C-alpha cells in the first residue's frame, strides 16, 4: 500500500482529459462571473499525497476545492461521490471519466478499496465524510471512511472547510430561485472561502468512531475560521448563516429531526455511506 513518502518516487498519475476540461470551464466561469475564491491555511497542507475531508454545506463545494488544489499543487483530485448522481447514466459516466469514485455498498465496501487503490496509484483523494449536505451549515456526524483510509495508508488527513458556496445552491434553496435565497444568480461576485486545517494526528489503535468525532471537531474548527473571516460578515438572521452565529439556518436539533425523516423515507440509506 502506498505511503505519502513514496509519492515523490512514483510516476505522476496519468491525466484525466474530462477532468481538465471541467476544471477549465469552471475556472473560466469563475473569472467571467468575478467569483472570489480565496484560500487560507495553505501552510497546513503537507507535501505529497493527502486525504481531504471536506465540509458539505452546498452542492458545488467540490468545485472551489478542485480549483484551489490545481492552482496550489497542479494536481487533480479523485473525489468520492455519493450514489445519487449515478442514477443518471450520463452524469455517472461523466463523473467516472473525471476520476470520481462511487460510494456504494455497505461499510468496508468497494469504495474503500477503490480509494486505497487511488492512493496506491499516486493520487490524493477528497471526500465528504458527512455523506450529504448539512442543513444547519455546521458539521454533522462524520462517517469513518476518511479516517480508515488515512490510517490504513498513513497518508495525512486534512480537514477542509468550504464557506460561501452554499449561498449559490444548497439543500432546500432553489438552484434558479430569487437572488439572495440560494441561486446560481448569486455566483456574480460571490465570495467563496476554502480553509485548510492542520492534519489530524490519528492513532491506529483508536476506535474509528472516536477518530471520526475528532475529524468532525477539526472540520467544524476549520469552518468557524472561514465564517469569522468571511467577506460578507455574519448578518443577523441571514438564511445561510448557522444559528450559533446568529443566523437563520436551522439549529442542529432541527437538522437532526429532518435527517431522521429523510432516513425513514429512504433518502439517506446507511448502505450508501462510507
């Protein structure tokens, strides 16, 4: 199995033409719309391969991370993607062509093995440990996949917070709704912050669930940094701001109730989590 120290000696992973095309188009769109993607905490990123554990507050959170990663490292990321996009054969095929890894099956399923193979091939991987968008815009319970990947490969696990992308499109707010209520129209001059926290110190002897709680806390700490330094500040009652900062987003207790309803309706089955 690959180790971070082996990365320099390994041939660079082959290119992904569709990934490069998508990256070019997203970067072009960001320039045209004057989208302000700013990164901080870059000094926390260790050299070599990493596992990125990303907050999931909006549907486009993977885009700024991919753009920042290319700008910083000139590297592509292999993203682990949940099952819903694969319900469309065309979208699923496009994700696969971009190097995406499907999260399907029970715990210890093929997604974990595919991630380990990607790391063994010299890639860095990125995933969303919450396995779904958090309505409260705070980090909810993380699944254990990220910590298990990091422990099994000894590759650093870096918490990443994306803040501002959810103002454009997120759960419960229309993709093409009114400006200011969650809409692609809000991409115009939209500020999006990507903050990298320090890598986690993981002990292989620790229980994976305990390590996942440690990851959740680290991701929330990174998100708090991004919130406090956000260019738009923290307007009282703003729908996109967490309740703990005086915003109008659902509380964590309300979020948990809605998540439980989703699970009862089969919208978030455990077999699709990692």
